[in-house]
């Protein structure tokens, strides 16, 4: 194997370990009155590393990925890994420019677009979040996560009729999907 490929694989493995550690750390959040603005894969796994270890690993791997991105700014996988690490580390504002750069290189990547939309919503840039979600729906009108997120954005903005319309559409498209179950929870939360 060539050295750049091996280095990329090592960086990817390290980032995967850090993401699992960050996601595994207990989160102290107060529940929002509105449904969450997005769906993404933050499923806690077994084991709880100490906060200090997670913080040190997060900083170390963030710095490593930033150096990798600087060295090769056209590498979408490094951009994505860095953006995802920042997003999962509750640093959505820092993640946005990296997602935007990755999307310029891969403009129809639904996963990148949805993650960027989540970051916009978490930083209260709701118009940008809606536009990015609509961009996904523009080329894939049946993207269940995008539909759920659009309903959640409407609910967050207090547009409960629009949220209900979108979530009911989602339920009829794929009634047994996890997104449909989330949509039903959202509907219940807004009194529908």
C-alpha cells in the first residue's frame, strides 16, 4: 500500500474510535419542548470513557484531521470526518464550513447535505437548514430523513400545520420506518 492510503486508513480508524467515544459519553440535556430538528445516528454504545479522556482525544483527533484537510483540501473523506467529528462533538458552528467545502466537491451527497442541515438547525440558522433540506428533497422527494427533518424544522419554527402535513406524508410513504415512528412522536408532541 502507498503511504498516503495507509495514513488515510489510520486517520479514519482513529476518527471512528473518537466518534464512538464521544457518542458513548453521557449527555446531560434538558428535553426540548419541540421535536428534535434532525435525525442522525447518535446511538450510545456500551462503555463510558471519562470526560477528560474524551476531551483530550477529541482535541487531538480534531487537530490531526485539520492538518490532514490543510494538507489535502480536496479530500472529501477527511473533510467529512472532520465535520462529522465536530458535529458529534457539539461544535456545529465549527463543522459548517467543512461540510460546505465537502458539498462543493460532492454536491448531491444526501448524507452530507442532511448533516449540514442539522448543523444549521443547531446554530439556529433555520432558513439555511430548510434550504439545505429542500435541496435533498429536490432530487430525492422520498428521502425519509429529509422529510422528517423538514417537519421538525417547521415544528421548531412554530409552523405546526406544515409540520403535521409533512409528517403525515412521511407516515403514509413508509409507515413502518423509524422516521415514521419519529414523525408520530412529533405529531403527538404538537398535539396532532
